[in-house]
């Protein structure tokens, strides 16, 4: 069977992998829009931050700060090929901060939460005729990832 798949991999890719990929992309796009639509509430930013702060306080009380902390974001949503086995042993904090908080046209600034992604930001800036100075090719990259990338390149402090 494996030899057959290797020999006729082009047919397999065209008939199975590409359609499955398109279906997955459509599903994830719809899912992401629905999640954003249901959870988007920039006016509740302070409440969401307090929720994260409470989780950190709970972590301190429950573990004494001895167990490392990580986000509760599922590993399959990460922009990394590394397997996130640490999620099983770390204290997980839900950081559902994915909103665009403010666009100040006078100052030329955009204030976003850490899980806002490049697709969201670009979609909000396009009607204004704006663009990010650095535009990664992947819409799913979060602001947190962009901060790291710019810092490593010496373009962000």
C-alpha cells in the first residue's frame, strides 16, 4: 500500500490532500471568525486582564510558584513545529486577549491585545489605507510572535 501511495503520490495529493486541505482551511476560517465574533469585546479589556491576573494569583496560591506557567492555547494552534509536551506539566492560564483595542489615526498607532493576529490587524487597517511596517505572510501570527521577531532583529525594544 505504501509503495502504491509513493508511486502515485501526485494523484493522491490532488484527489485527497488538496481537497482535505481546502476543507480544513474553510473550517478553520469559519471557526476563527465565529470565535472572534462571539468573544470580541474591546470594551471588556480591563475585565479580561483581571481574569488573567486572577489566574496568576490562583497559580501562586495552588502551586506556590513552583510549577512553570504557560498559556492554555492548544498546541495545534501554535506557530511552531515543536511538540508542546510542556502543556501537560505546566499550569495553564487562559489568555483570550485577541482584540484590536484602539486605532489612533493622529499618532499613527494601533493598540492590540497579545493574541490579535496579523490577519485581523491588516483587515482593520486596510480601509484606512494603512499597512504594518512588517507584514508577515502568515495571517495567523499573533502580535506576541511579531514582538519576538522584531526584537530578535533589533527593530523593537
